[in-house]
C-alpha cells in the first residue's frame, strides 16, 4: 500500500547528501517530486552539485547547535552520513600523521579513534544521536543507512571491518533511532558498489541506473552478505517514504539474482518479519 502521493507539504532533509548514496537519494527525491533540503558542511559543494534545486542548510552532525535550523519543518529525514571504516584523512586528525604515526594508528584503534575529529564514533554514533535529538516530534520517518554485520561483529570478515569500531558506532546510531520513538527504517546494505558519482552533475545522477543486472534482496536478522548497489540503496531510502510496511523495520539489502523489469518494493517490505 502506498502511504501518500508526494504531497507538496513534504520536505525531506538529506544528511550526507554530498556522498555517494546521498547524491543519488537527492536525485531520486527530486524525480519523485519531493521538496529537498540538504544538510552539508560545504554549501559551495552542494550548490554546484544540485543546481539550486534543493534548499541548503549548513550544518555538521557533530555540532548539535547547527542542527535545529536544518530540521525545522521537515517531514522526513534520510541520513546517509559516514566516513571510512579504517583511519584515513577523512577522519580529520588534528595533525596529518607521519608514516610512523600511521603505523601506530593502525596498531592502536582506541587511541586513533580518540585523536580523530571525524571518526565513526564521532559521526555514526554521536552525530546520528545528535540528529535524532534535533528531529521534529511529528517526523513521519527517519531513514538511516547503517551496515551489514552489526549482529556479526565477531565473525570474519566483519571482525576486520569493525577493527576500528565502525560497526559498534553504527549500532549505537541505530539504538538512538529506535529508542527515540520516531517511526524509522534502518537499512543495512552489503558492500557498496556503483558510484560514488562525485564528479557528475545532477542530470547524470537522475539518469543513474544499476545496469539492470541484479535483483534486490532484502532480509532481516543480519544474515545476508554480498554487494549492494548505491543506486538501489538510494532507491530503497526513498521507497521507504511511500510504504508504511517499511516503518519500524531493520533490514539488509544486497543485489543478487535476476532483476525483474520492475522492483515490487511493497512485496519486498511485506516479506520482512
Ligand atoms: N562503503 C561500503 O561498502 C559501505 C557498506 C555498508 C554501509 N555503508 C554506509 O553507507 C553510507 C553511504 O556510504 P557512501 O560511501 O555513499 O558515503 P560517502 O560517499 O562516504 O559520504 C558520506 C557523507 O557523509 C557526510 N559527512 C561526513 N561527516 C559529516 C559530518 N560530521 N556532518 C555532516 N555530514 C558529514 C559527507 O559530507 P562531506 O561532503 O561534508 O564530507 C558525505 O556527504 C555510509 O553511512 C556508510 O557508512 C558503506
């Protein structure tokens, strides 16, 4: 059952809009007729990317004071923020580590998390918690891009992926959303493929297709593994807004099997326990 037909009063905030999945989410929302506000740390980047077709709210999910202006009057939030699972320049260390310090960083996950300003703990756990706290009480849906492996952190290969705590941090983010009482959809994709389309413009994003090769498989209980197309992760984020059957659900997404001519999202959501 479709819950609504994109009424004009809907305003969707996309956090992480300049990222691989986020850009595709924005493209898909515009295609479906939603009004879109993007939360970004870099207004210029967002302006160039989205051709003035979105509202821009400058903010940072680590800084709670920057969030109320961004979340004001929004009806839905789609959160696709993230950083690398392993230490990189995107973790924003105070001073760029030299070669020896990089070695120490890799040998000491706890201390590297503490030294980094934009680590998974800062974004996926604390940042998401801040965004949830700033959400309007009458929000219709909080959609969160989490990750496969949350319930398999001690199993290979997820034990390696979690060496620097990315899955621990995503789990804390999930808990904040669930405990908030807001209606949510939590997506746990497999390894992301397709894109990011960071050097493309909006028209290219609107045309992004999966190549039509693989079907979409959703599952619960964190049992699925495999690749997930950023395009289908973006598709499911937006489809969740149309389907009440996706509310208060936590599910994995991977691409497997033959792709049907049309993906029946309602049927996929209904199969979830
Ligand atoms: N890579 C994988 O295989 C994989 C697997 C499963 C799940 N995931 C998850 O899937 C999601 C999307 O991945 P992706 O590769 O498409 O993302 P991405 O390209 O890495 O984009 C991340 C986004 O987060 C934003 N961001 C980072 N720190 C922020 C902060 N402090 N405040 C506000 N925004 C911030 C970035 O904005 P700026 O432009 O300002 O940096 C960017 O828009 C992520 O949550 C990731 O953890 C990834």
